[in-house]
């Protein structure tokens, strides 16, 4: 029997004509071949380029970025997303389907078998000398991604194709890398990974910015006597929403497993069209029992630095791309953050500094109001020129769960602000005293009956505990220099936009 890797690769992908039979042939031959144990395993472009020696036979699969023809050859630049760089393929005129190869166009998918040899040309160590080029899926002149650079705005309109561009390939490799680093960071510190529910009945942040989850038909909604919709007849027998935070659930688990973290999708129906807000984003929320505000600030600083360090030591060529085309200051800024302790300043002090700065802000600064992004950025970029951890905010502007300080005016909140973005982390020590918590719930106009289980955590075995939430996309923006949150999340959901 002829080993499969000598029988040619065309059969695994079906011939190009297989499309004519509606794809049945294609699938059949693909499955039949894949089941064959001797099928040659493809290698990634990244692995091929990193090879330490020539390879007698290598199979590479990917998408054609460009083709140019010489006298006796066609040069294909093939990219498979495993790294920024393309693999140069030399397709000789002797190929049986050379005429078809010469019609290959940007966007087509190919499988190439050949030998990996030292490149004659400039700019790459290895190239693939093709013995067989299978055209898996053709492209045509309407393919929207051409060699010239495209604007992020244009690429957002083709969100399904933009991962095939250099920039988005690099962004999403970084996203994957940092997600992995999140788990490593907490795993090394004995945190337990918790999957908080996505459907919830409670508004953790108390801001009322929740997406309702319902199976009620709006055209035939059950009504209460007062004419309002009767959600007790809804699927869950009560009103439910998409979660704005897994914190309350994380607190329950921290009060048992000591150190936990969540990492999952988070939803906010906040109608703010800014470059830093998404309606669906990913948040990491650690929660620690037997921990106070200082311990919380320490962890947040270590965590942000660990992610920046990961970004800094990641793929050098991806970083170079960001530094060249996205943000010239990127590398310097990452190094700067790694080298310095974050500045810790109380909210009161920060307001004083802003008020005394003489700078004319669009939103005036006053004690007792929320800091706006322009204020946050001024503190990090102008006043301190480094990340800043603000703490002890007025109780009136923070959610019910934060621990009241002895001054009776402020709560143990903390926010980490970074240059270029503003708030990246928000957290606090939690109110662990049952009577104080109940009073705070009432003060916020909430009903303690809705927080029974949460109050129970204080009733039995209460402990000082603290945690924070880090916006994953905001870290990605900081790590890549990409200035719009829509460009660091695969398919952005923002007000008025859930296409794709
Ligand atoms: O400050 P926030 O609202 O805090 C909480 O949700 C707490 N429950 C966290 C905790 O203590 N466990 O949100 C935390 C972070 C923000 O600092 C920001 O980085 C990010 O989540 N974030 C958003 N990111 C993108 N789009 C939005 N609409 C965001 N809202 C918050
Ligand atoms: Mg916040």
C-alpha cells in the first residue's frame, strides 16, 4: 500500500470541482482521508519558519496573501494566522495545475506540500519549494481585503474577514495569550476559577443598566392588576437579566474557598457610545477572604503588571507591528508601567489636585462627583505620569456593597487608572458587618429581602474580604495601543450595533 503522505494531498481537500456536487464529495474524501492513520500532519507557518533544519516534506495550509509570477515560478505568500509573517511558497511551472496556480488571487485557501529549504531571497530564512499545490477554496476580485492598508472603521464593517488582516491577527493572538496569562496568574496564587452565572436576578452595581432576559411575548404579556407586566409568570418566575458582574456570587464562593476569580462575559445596557465601553465585554473578578483594601490594591497592581509583562514578552513581531502602525509610544509605555510602583492617592486628594491644576475641564471637578475619563487621564498622564490607584471614594457615588470607613463619609473603593485609557480596574473591600450592610442596602433604595442570601454570608462566618474587576478589553487596548474597544473584541456589541 502506498502511504497516504505519498499519495498526494488533493484527495483530502477534494478537487476544486467537488464544489459542483454541492460539497458532498469534498466532505466524503476529507473524512475518509482524515481517518487514515498515515495522513501527513500539516505544520503551521509559525512552526515552519521556526524550523532549525530543512524539512524533506512539509504540508502547510493557509490563505494566499499575494502572488507574483517570475519566469519559471510563481511566488505565493501564504498566511495561516499562526504568526504575523507569511511563508513564501515557490510553485514551479512544472506543477500539473500550474495554470490554475497562476490564477490564484488574494484570499484563496491552499494546501501546499513540498520541502522546506533555505530561502534564496531576502527577508526570510525558509521557504517552501512546492511539489503539490492544492487550491482548497478560490477567491475573486471582490475579496475586500487587499494589500493596501485599511482603516479600522472599514474593517469593522467586515468583522468576519478582519481577522485575516495583519493587525487583527496580532490583536487576537495577543488576546488569547493574555487570557491564558490570566489563568496562570491566579493558578500560581492558589485561586479557584469560578464560573459565575450569566443569567441573574440581581443588579450588582445598582446602576440599572441591565439587559432583561425573558421568554414573554411582548404582544401577549401577562399583566399584573396594576397593568404592568407580570414577570412572576416569566420563565424563571421572576425578573431576570444578563449579569453586570459576577462579584456577588464570587463573594459566596470566596467565603468558602478563600480565593476565587471569575473570567467571563459581562453585559451592560449603558447607552454610552465611547471608545472604552462595550455592551458585552469580558471581566476578571478576583475575590479574597481575609483581605482588606491594601491587600486588594496590591493584588490589582501585581495583576496589571503581570499582564503587561506578558504582553511585553510576547511575540516580538506582533509588538513591533503595534509599535509601528498603532502607537509609536507603546513599548516605552509598557516598560514604564513595569518599572514603577503605581501611585496611590485618595479620592479627596485627587479632587484637590485636579481643582488646583488650573486646567479647564469639560466637566467641572467637585468633591462628591464621579471622576470623568478626562480627569482620570489627567491624573495619570499629566500629574503623576504613571498608573494611579485612587481609593476611599464618597459613599454616595459607589455601590451598596463597599465597606464604610470610620469617617462615615467614604467607602473602601479603589480604581486603577492608566494613561491613555483611564479606569482599568474597579474594586473594593466589602461590607462584612451585617448591620452596616443592611443599612447600606436601604440607603441605596434597595430592598434587603432581595439580598437575603447575600446578607446570609455576613450572618454566618463573616470575614473581611475584598476583590476587584478588571476589564479585559481595556487591558488589551493598553497592551496593543489600539484605541477603540471595538477593535480588541472579536464581534463588538455596542449601542445600535450587533451585526455579525
Ligand atoms: O468598576 P466596575 O463597574 O466594577 C464592578 O463591576 C465590580 N463588581 C468589580 C468587583 O469589584 N468585582 O467594572 C470593573 C471594570 C472597569 O474598571 C472597567 O475596566 C471594566 O470593568 N468595564 C468595562 N469595560 C468595557 N465596557 C464597559 N461597558 C465596561 N464597564 C466596566
Ligand atoms: Mg468602576
